[in-house]
C-alpha cells in the first residue's frame, strides 16, 4: 500500500469525488479517491451492465432468437456426438 503525501491528502479532502493524477513517466492518468466510493461506483457499474445484459436477452427472446433448454441440450449432445450442431 502506498501512503498519501500531504499534497494528495489535501487534494482528496477538497475533492471527495476524486482527483485526477498524471504520471509523467508513463503518461497515464489515474484517479485518487476514497476506496469505499470506488467500491460503490464499481458495484453500480456492474449492476448497470447486468441490467443491460438482461435487457439484451429479453430483446433477443422477443425477436425469437432464443431456444428452449431442451433444444439447447439436444444441440449440445449433437455437437458432442458429431462435432457440429444440428
């Protein structure tokens, strides 16, 4: 774990939503923020991605682009037996 400098601590206190940092060696940018805020943001992003995936799945189902479990199992067995789906 890296300890904050006094300058970094002051910047985070003034900007609790995060402070953009620039690494002059790698030219990469980083965001310095509270770990709990980062955890919550990543959880919210994951939930949004999950909801989007569910929405895409429902749209595919509505468009008839899905198959039943039985159809899926039959296709898997055919692939295992013959090396290609039916």
